């Protein structure tokens, strides 16, 4: 009987395929994951993925960043040719594609293809990181820390030892290094990257394909989007990273991924490597409450207003539509996320799950006096931290979303700090000329995507939202000023701002630079608003410093306690923009009662969804023609697969990540998650969470048949 029971349980656990939570650290795969991965069908070894002594799959995985903050990877990508050709998402390349677009060359609307390397477009400021190696430096850092330190002292120690560790590792090399904390500050890892600085745009489909379905389909399955764009990494002639130069050559990667045209089936092994941004899996019920009632709720409500204003402006003319395309898309992305996440968190009773964990933790703590001494106050401290912070957290969220909604005042404050020098008698004419040049450059970049009417409207609407929603004692000066001087008429304020400020249009600003009257600055409404915004921001961080520290320390101890409570469990750290691997498989799912979602979609579905021209579901004429011809070979037969889903554990930042099969070939590019499991960043949803991927066959077919870019097809290794 007993034996039978054991067999039944074993069978059960086989059939209820357990999805694997975890964005794993590459250097721990051999120890924690490889056995399980091979059991699930992976045919290669841990060393094929990551090895300090030889190239591996990790050498083909790229983190996309910005020159100012290269470690804050906003997206991922993978190298798919011996010439540094890089595949990522359309929404990852969106900013670059937008920046090259104008009414004359609208690459967003029409797509862009470089049929020779000379035609590829440079993108100053975009960086591409490839991991050289990583190392666990926990012992070295923790040796200098203890529980009685203030958080500020602790941070100073961490920063200094990290600087030493990075210096030792990078001295005399071309590498860039970063020490990142894991598990809420309980562990520390050193990451060493080569960061390339010449990344050129190679190809992108029209946004009617690359963003097919728009905001309606965003975060949803079933999906039919060609969410890809292509770039190429260039290096100095000796292969080292270098800023753009016409003498640069295409990167010779240590590894590139062969692209599979063989297709996938339900249950196939799939792993994804990339740079997930942020998850919060170990947050407490108190942190969760803050996320739901403060962060998500406020973000959703304020952005609803903001999006409406932008949409109105974009509908008026093509220039504004291009100018605001990227801003609109990124605002809308997390607008919808916030809404869907709150819905899923309620639906799936994530609060209940958090409370259950806290109950178990408390029982474990109370069972032992030593534990009680260390962890006895942790949950209370966190609770108190959030309770004390509540009003300030609300104000902070409104500062971020509403006060920072319009833009002219932020530019005004940045520029305004340099302007007084232009009138200062002690500054030499040469220095003045230099400052003027710098300001002109800043202005050119800023006003390129700025519309006076849209911004003035944002001031009127969003500053009023702040006034209406935030306690009067947390109002910045500018809000009090508007209430007094304009009797709370925010439209009137915006009108006055629009007509009087030198920052509300490029001509006025440039004219000011030619004949600067610095006395005007302090009175300028945009400058005043900007200054007041920053002052409020600083005040709020000062007010909440102590509460923040309580929460940070509490979270760290909570996670340490949880890990002590279950020492046998393989723990995965939260995402933090460092390179990770997640494994799982291709698979259908049931989103709700009586509904079944298949694991792939086809081109027929694109045609089924077709909507009016200019709308979210427009299908380009050329795509319809090609569909009618059914010329899918060698990427399909009767049908062409478009998107598919896997149960991999990914999040924002993973966008563009390579989906890799058991043989190490690229089968897809990850680009989204499903709304039903939008709570997944806080609590992984075992049976519901899906990762939405572009099928490489649709990608290849578009490059080959739609764009006719044989040059690109020829440089890839395509597995047929
Ligand atoms: N939700 C996706 C992500 O955050 C972005 C999808 C972009 N597409 C769109 N229709 N907005 O990675």
C-alpha cells in the first residue's frame, strides 16, 4: 500500500509538470540547476553555457544599456552571426528607430533595412554589455559588515570594498566591473563585462508589424507581433570596445547563436538568457500593500490622464506623433502593467500567500531564543516603516508620476544651473562660449521631441492632480504659488507659462541664449516649477530616510531568516539587471475556467485580427499579399508560426532575450508576459505564468521574404 502510494505520488509529480521559478546566476548553474535542466531535455553541459576558461553561450548574450548607466540594462539581445549581428525586440529598438525618424523618413511607419553595412545607422549613447566572468565575493564583503551598523555606514563600507574589488579585477584590462548585492543585501557578486559603445541599427519591420496589437494586445496572449529589431556591434580595428568611428569593424564574437528554423512543439525544453530588471519576490505583505495601493494605483490613475493628453496631441499631426511615439509607448507599457498586476494580485490572493509565509516565519523564529533575538522584531519593524511612510510614499509617487509628467521644467532646471554663468563678469568670454555651446546641444536634443501645446496641457492637468491628491503640507512651493497667484486655476497657470517662459519653445530658448538676461531666470515659471520639484524631491527623501532604512534592514533580515529556515532549498535572487538564466518548456495554459490557450499562433491570426489603417491592428498590404501567396518555405508549410509561449521565469529587461533549445540553438526572442500572471514579479505563478516569444521562423521569414534582406539571411547560421 505504502509503496503504491509512493509510486502514485511520483507519477503525479511527473504529470503535474512543475514550472521552475528562478532567474539563476550563471556561475551557480553547475551546482544548482544543470541536473534538472538535463533531466528536462537539455543536451549540453553547464560549461557550454558559462565557463571561466572557454567561450560559451553567455558570450552571445547582450545587455543593452545607456552610456550614463551602462549596468542598468533596459533590454537584452543575442548575437546571431560571426559579424556581431544582434537580435532584440522592436520595442527595445523603438527609441533608436524613433530617433532616426522624421516626417520625411518615417522608419517607425515604414520599417528600416540596411542592405549593406554602410547603411547601418549609429546610435550614440547605446551600449552593449557582454559578460566576461562573474564571481561570488560575499565573504569578502560580509567580513566588513555587521548587524549593528547603521544602514548609512553599511553602504559606505559596501561602496568602498566594491570599488577595491572592481579595481583589482579590471586594472590593465578593457573590462568594466560592478559588484551587485543579491538576496536583499545578504550576498554580493562581481560582474565583469566588456561594454561596446558602437551599436548600429540594421533592421526593423514597420511598427504595424513590430508593435502589432498595440496597447490592446500588450501583456496579452494570444499574440501576433513581430516584436524584433536588429543591430550590429562594432569594435575598434583591434577588437576592443570603442566609441563610433568610421574605421570601426563589426564585432568578431567569441560565440554566436545558430538560428533554428526547425520549429518547436509543446513540451520542448527552452531556456532564456538575458538581463531581467527587477522582481520583488521576497517582499512582505506590508511591501505588497504599498505596491498595490500606492505605486500601482497612483501610477495607473495619473498615467491615464497623461496618456490622454499625449494621444490628443499625437492625433493632430504626424510630427507630434513621431515625437511622442516612444514616450507614449513606455508610459503606456507600465500603465497597463500596474492595472493588470493589481487585478492579478487580487485574483490570485497574493496577500494571503505573503501572510502565510510570514506566519511560518514567525513560528520558526519563536521556536528558538537565538532566532528570536535576531529576527524577533523584523516584521514589526517593516510594518512600522511602511505605516510611518505612507503619506510620504503617496506624495513621492505623485511627484514621480504627476510633477515629473511634463518636461519643460525639468529641462529648465538642468539648463538653469548653467545659465547664471552666462551673465557672470568673472567668467571669461571663452568659457561663456563653451557653456552656450553645451546649452545649445542640450536644447537640440530636448526640443527634438517636444511640443509646446502638449507640454502646457500636461502642466495644467498633472499639477492639478498633485494639488488635488496630496496633503497640503506636502505641497511644493510652486503648487502654493499657483493656488495663490492663479487662484488655483491650473489652465491659467499653464497658459501664462506657455506664453512667458523661455523654456517652452526652442526659438525662445535660443533667442535667450543669444542675449541672456539672467535676472529673468528666477522668475521664469518653468524654472520655478523645476526648482520647486527638485526641492520637494530632496525633502521627501530626507523625511523618509529613517523609515526607508528600517524597511531595507528588515527586508534583509527577513530574507536571511527565510534562507536559514529552508537551507536545502535552491534559492534564486531577485532580478537586478544582471545576467540570468531561466529554464522551462514550451507549453499551453488555461487562463480561466473553460478557456484553453494553445502554445503558438500563426500568420492566419494576424489576418483575422486585421483592423483599420492607422490603428493598432493595421496589416500592411505587402504582408497580406505574401500571406495570400502562402510562400512560407523553408520557414513553414501550410502555416507560418508567429509567436509561442514558454513557462520561463522572466521580467522587464529580459525583453529581447534569446530563447534557446536543448541543442543551444535560437528558437525565439522573448518579448512579453501574460496579464493573468502579472503578479508574477511578486509571486511566481507556477501554472499560469507564461513568457511570450517571437518564433525565429517568423523573424527569418520577414527578413527573407518581406524585407528581401538576403545579406542578413546569408550571414546567419540557419538550422533547417
Ligand atoms: N510589455 C512588453 C514589455 O514590457 C512591451 C511590449 C511592447 N509592445 C507594446 N504593444 N507596447 O516588455
